[in-house]
C-alpha cells in the first residue's frame, strides 16, 4: 500500500512577492494539480491531507471546483482521499466535504473528536487511520489529551493531526514531539508549519510543509511526500511532486580588499540557481562582510536590481549588511570617539565585546543604516551622540 502525504495547500492563496506575470502560474491550485498527477503516476492507494487545504473559511467557491475535480479524478483511479481540517479551514473544509463523493473522500475527526478509518488492501484490513480536525479557528489544548489508539488489533496505524509542533503556548493546537512519539502508532502526519520537516524515530513524525512555498521566508525545497506500507511498517517518507517555485536568500560575503565585482556576484547567483532545479526562483541577496568603497557597491546593487538571472529568476530584495573595514591607525588620526574605539578594540577585549564595538564603529562611520536604496559616503560624524550611545551599550553589557 502506497500513500501520498501533504498538508497546507492553502488553496486560494497566491504566493507573496511574485512579479505580476508569474502570479497566475504560481497559484496554489497548480500545486494541487501536480499532487493529483503524482498520485496517479505513482498509483498510490490514498492521498492523505493534514489540514489547511483551503486558505480561508470564505474560500468555499474558490476551493470547491478544484477539490471536486481532483477528488473525482482520484476516485476514478480507485484512490481514496482522507483529510483533517486545520485552523485555516476549520469551518470551510467540513462544508466542502458535503459536496465531495463520499465513496472516495472522508473528512476525519470533525468537531475535534478523534475518528478512525481502516484502509483495506486486497480485501483485508491493512492500515488504521486516526484523525482529528480543528473544530474552530483556535484550539488551545493538545489534541492528544483525548487520543486513544486501538493498538490491540495489531494493525499499523497512522495518526493525522494539524497543530503547532513544539509551541506549548500556541492557540493552534499545541503538539509535543515527545508526546506524539509516546503513542502506540506507526507514524504521524501533521500540518500547520510550512517548512517541511521529518522527525525520524519510531513512530516517525512528518510535518510535510506546504507543497509550494508561499512566502520569501519559506526558503526550503517544498514538495509532497510518499510512504509505503511494508511488513507492517510505514517506510520513511520520500519527496514527490517538487514545487515549481523556490524562494531563496543568497548570502554574498564581500571582502574589503577585493571590491565587489559584479561578474563574480552574478556567477555566484547563477551557481546557486543551478542547484534549485525549479521553474521559477525568487531571490533575496544579502551582502555581508567589509566594503571599503560603498559607492562601488551601490553601483553594483543598482545594476542587479532589475536583473532576471537565467530568465527564470527575479531579485526580490537586496539587503546590505556590509560595514566599512576597521582601520585603527585612521581611527586614531580622527581622534575623539574613533580613537577611543580603536583603543578599546585593540586592547585585550573579550571577543563578544570586540565584535559589538566594531559593529558600533561601523555604524558611526556610516551614520545611517543602509536599506537597499542608497548608501551614504562615510562622513566625519559628530562624535557626541555616538559617544553617548557607545557608553550606554557598554554599560548594558556590564563589561
Ligand atoms: Mn495551520
């Protein structure tokens, strides 16, 4: 028996920060289509959905058609669909479920009551599913408080629950990994957190992540998963149906002695892109390290802003976290706060404090924080406000 596992489809949502021409192709409904294709291709027995299938409780009409079409297609191939509701679709998924073919589709655990379903293979019971659905948008308790697994019949069991793993004070069904793994089940399928994460062990616990990333912070490779029932156990899930969209933050360290070379930066970006293997990438560039001449970097950044690397990627944002190089001799010549800082940094200062002093010096030199739009040439600052701030910071560290 083969199962396709996924959660957090968020049908109805368009991933954030996309250029206009991409918005249509990157709708989450296409990730749903890809999952159905993969389920048919892999000839799975069931598709199991861990909640937040629909993005919002007012998304009934947006989700109805894709769900009806997808579930019917799977049903025609003899593939079951089993779902639990998450916090985003606590109200709408039970409503939608009434419109889906009951011989193919089952919503488990409505109203926050654990519910079982046994899947058969070749006419014999093969796998027990335990599911719990969000009864409303918020749920403060751990759903496992009411969980009981009928382990006595010897069938392998898969638990399905949407909740906030490791966040004990969460208002979205807080779940504890230790508590999940203490239950007599074979494996857990969760939902809620968009970053995919597989916790090994027995039972393994899968947070499948959204099959398509939805936000620039979701920088991992996203996909659905497949597991197989073998000798009474569920195999370690493997990725299937990779997302066609990828968000990434590329860290680009610069060196004060080598001015930022645009060609080198472009090459670095292209090398990263090759490893992604996706149709579209939304990139954030983050420059770090030391820069002696910020005007050079500024010119470079301006050229990169509208660049579309490889024709299938865009630069969504450029973050500049560089700082001017620390030059003790020049600092002493400037006198005042600069000389004081040079002395402090060069003395036998603990590393952590040295770092802070150096950061502070960089801020003083720069005076204004660079926000990706422009860079001031380092001015000679009025030392007084900085001296006050430095004193405050040093007092704060207690050193
Ligand atoms: Mn959720």
